[in-house]
């Protein structure tokens, strides 16, 4: 009764704000729905991609803080402090208010969006609930905690900005240190095992915010609450910097099919010859880093692979390489991640070239020397999970596990555009190719595998993941010829094969007595 | 209600007798508001303790708060609600809320119930705070600088509203204006820089202070030995004046003559409350010592 009574008061004070925020989210959802899969209205697309989500997120943030500020905890002038209002009930009311009137409209918008796009109600409900829980824990709770340790919006802005500035400084310093260490301080964040830091962060955010709310609403310890926010903020940042090796060890423990990759081996094989870039350009622009003042040299080491199961893909999540001379390390750096796929069980296993990037100052002195290179791999084996297909021309299919997909040719008529939407998450790894349904002829598959296959999803409350890919059938330059070309599109289908991670494993490749200069890209 | 040692409020100990109208007097920054906020558990003392309605102030619960009325010049209320909406909001939290009494107070204070709190003048806000503090007939009414910035007319309306409903309630009122508590307070405590200078009933206080004028046959000089109860001793021409802080009708003449020779006449006058406080405050500052009844 008390909770409902306070709820009504808060609603009376905040209803315009609540409605404005709900409208923002609903406009976003309606625009997304209107855009459909191909989103060809650029104005609406820009609105839905940038302006509206940004505005809606900020407005939601301010609304959540404002809910706390209606009965601000810090300070000595608030009237509610001298009223017989149970603080536990006040806290419950605020959380309920945020859940019902902030998360509620977003939840409803997501259900509308999912159902309107043809997804099953039950699946939409599950996805919307999951999204709402994550949004409540990762967004509502921390911003409500921020509101609880500040008296007004100005205070919240200053305190929040200070925390963000400190956080940015720490992360920026960590990045600088990583650059200085040639990318060897790689962390588990933004990688295939990012679910570990994300799960830890989720837990820490929920625990930290709950602790702050307990301190504030039951003890009014604002200074302690602010220190808890700062402290947990630092710990959460530290989790972002979680070292790779222990995180990958956890990942290995949770492998879906441990030892599925037991037979996978890599070995240096000089007979494979030097790497030749298909485009003829060995060094891509991404490698040019003028701020280091040292343009890198790219070396490609040929590797023979064996033991990769059929219909599998191996992705190197991380490569640590060492250049050694007489057992002493001369250089330690991070190698480029690579992907090796094998279609069917009879296809030969493809070679791979491990790209390593070396500062020119080091390379110039070392390229003619005989050195040993050791590469420590953290790898993931993906196994084929499901296969789908839909017509290559104007196809539209709803496929369980893949979502709703449509196809059309691009304006240049060089590729089939595949656009899909799926509840919650996009597939993490897929190969796509065109297949002539009459003749069975296939184009070379194109792999699209995200290096991040963990549980992570953005805390933004959009329940639908949208993803797209282009599947080429004509090379505008005329250099490449495709078995399935534009003339066969009417009788062709786009085949989509989804892969799931099955095993995580480590391998070490040691290459004794090589001259790096012999393997520089042409 | 008891109150003991605090760092910010050094050596502060006082009791507010039940049923009294207890005035805490002191200049701005004397510690009055801090004291009240500690009593209401808005501020937590680092040391010492305060007891309100028999409960340690740090553990004060909604049950006690439902019996305490609180009116402060610095009370933040939801400015976007109307007076009526806020009263409607508060009502269910108080089991003893009397709607008839609420209506009568609202009429008496001439409060515009439909007006937003943010649009109220300072005086109106204070009256509204009173409206939100009285209808549940609190056992204890705490008024923190309630008259600050009020014009005389509003002050009188406020006091009428308050006194009519006072009944058996205990009132703790803080003010830096002596005139405001004159005729209201039954007891008084004087705070200076976080210290309690004295605590006494108003009757005793006004009864024991006298301004004494001694006319001499010769030119007056300050006596070598001055009793500690004689304050602000001055010699001008053949007249010696002082404030007697422990006045006794029968004993004054003897006390004066035993210390001063050539006394032609002694005249004593009751002092206004303001003069008493001014005298005490000066004595405190001049001596840098506590001045308290019995010391």
C-alpha cells in the first residue's frame, strides 16, 4: 500500500518524462519495423541507427537518475527524511517504478517489434525478458545507484563525468601500455572469451549497485556509497583487463566437446612457399600506424594443418609469438588472428599463413639473422550446427535458429545481399555461398565468423539482432570468375551454414633456424 | 529527550521537559540546526548520543517519526506538487492524521491548496510545513528557525496556528531572534559555537537577572573583588552599573555595601530577554569560558 502510494506520487511528478522516454523508444522500434530487413530509407535508417538510440539512452539515463532524486538520499533538507516513510519500501518503490515505467515500455516495444516481424510470441517473450533483465541489471541499477549518491542532476552529472573520465584514462593508459608492449597485453575483453569478463562485470555491477543502494537507503552513507561506486568501477575496469591465459583456461573448461580438436596440428612447412597476396598488395593500410613512428614489416609463415574435422572451422583467438636467438627472446608480439575452414570430410586441408607484424627497426636488424620463432596459439574449433538455404533472388524465409532472412541483388549486380533478423543474437559463425539448385554447382564459401562468440550482448534493449552479408557472383574487374554467376541466380539458392564452438585448445609451433627476411610478403 | 557530547557540538547536554516549549537560542552557526538534524537522524553524531521520545536518534523509526512534527526554514518539498496534492500524499503515512484538523489549519493559515509548492512564497512554504506537521497531533513538534524571513503578519498567523493546536505537545524551537520566542517559550537554552551556555526555564531566567545601578557619594571605581554573578560592571562618574545574574531582592543591598563604600542608593530593574542574552553572550566571549547556571 505504501509502495503504491509513493508510486502514484512519483508518477504524478514524472509522467511527462516517462511518456517522453517511452515515446522515444517506441519511435525507434516503429522506424526499425518500417525499415524492414533492407532499410532503404536513408533518413529513417540514420535516425534509427544513431540519433534516436543515442537520445533514448541518454533520456533513459536521466529518467532513472531523476527517479532516485525525487526522494534524494544525500543532503539534509529533504522533507521525506522526517516523514514516517519506511526506507526499504521507498527503495522498492523506486526500483518498481523504474521497472514498470522505464523498462516496461521498452519491454512492450520489443514484444511489438518481435511479434510484428513475425516471430513466435513465446520466443519474443523469452528474448524480451532476457533483454529486460540485462538492461535492468546493466543500465537501470547502476544509474539508479548513481542517482542515490547524488542530490540533484548537476551532482549526478559531475560525479558521473568524473567517474567516466577516470575510467577512460585508465583504459587509455592500458591501451598505451599494450601498444608499447607490441600488443602482447591482450585481454579477454572483446574476444571469443569476452563472456567471462562480461559475466564478471554483470555480477560486479549488480553487486556493487545493490551494495550502494543498501548503504544509501538503509544507512545513508553517501561518502561510503561514492567510494563503493569508484571502487567497483576500478574493479570492473580491471576485469576488462582480465589476462588472456586464465580466462582462456576457464573457456577450455567449458568446452562443449572437449578433445574434439585433439587431432588438430600445425607445423611450419617451407615447401608451401611464400605468401602471395591475392590483391598483390602485401601490406594493408590497417597496419600503417604513424603514431608509433615505426612502420611495421609483415612476415607470413606458411603452416601446414592437419587433423581438422570435416565441416569445421578453426579460428585462432590469439597468437603470441616470440623471436628467439640462442634461447633468448629478441622480440615478443601478437600475431594476426587467422581462420581455417574445411568443408566436408573429403576436402583437403588448406594451408595457412601466419602473419606476424614486426617493427621495422627490429626487422631491419633481424631479417638476415638465423632466429627461432615460437608461436603460442589459443584456438577454437567450430563445428557445423545447422544448414539453411533460401532463393538467391527475392527470397524470404523464416528459419528456426536463423531468423527471418531476405535476399536481393545489389545495385551493381555483383552480389546477392542477404539480410536477416533474429531474436536476441546474430549467429556467431557462418559460411555462405551460392549453389545452383539444379546442377549442384557451388561458389567458394564465404566465412563470417565473429571473434566474439560469448554471451555478451549490448545492454541496449533492442531485442532483435540484424545482420547482413554480401555473397558475390560477379567480379566487376573481370579478374575472378564464379561458377554460379548472375545468369544462374533464378535457379540458385543462398546456402547458410551455421557453426558453433565445440572445443577450445592451445597449440605451440616452434620454427627453428629461419631467416625472417625469407618470408616477408612480396 | 537527552542530548550529550558531540564533536561539532562540544559538551552539549540538555533535556527538553515533556510538555514544554523549549527554545534553543543562538547566533547563526551556533549549532542549533545541527542539533535538530542530529535529533531527527538527518545527521549522525560521530560521538555521543541523542534520545528522542525514548529512542536513540540513530535508530529512530517510522513509528517515532509519525509522532514528530518538523518545520524548518530549509525544507525541500516536491515543488511541482500542489499544496493539496502533497498533503494528500502525506496523510496515509500518519495513522493519527485528523482531516478535520487539517482543514481547520489550512483555513486558519489561509493556504491555497491548489497552488504548486514551487510557486509559494517563503512564508507560505513555512505555513505549509506547519500544515504538514500538525494534523496528526505530534507528541513532539520541532521548529527550526520557523520565523526566519517572515513578515510580522505571517509570523502572527503562523504562531496563532501553532499555539491553537499546541495542546500537550512538546515543542522544540530554534531561533536566532529572541523576540520571536518571547511569550512562546517556557524554557530556553543558549548555544554559542556548538556549546551550551545555559539551559533554564524562562521564569527563572527573567527572575534572576537584574540591571543594577549603584549611586555613590564619590567617584565610582570598579571594585577589586567582583562576584562572578556581577557582569558588565561599569563605573561612570559616581554611578556603578552591573548586571546581577543571581538577583535576590533581600540580599542585593548587603552584597553591594560589603564591597563598595559610600553607597547612596541602589536601583534594580528587570531586564528584557534580549538584554539578558546579550549580556550572557558578551560574558561568554570575553571570558572564553562556559557560563552556566550554578557555575
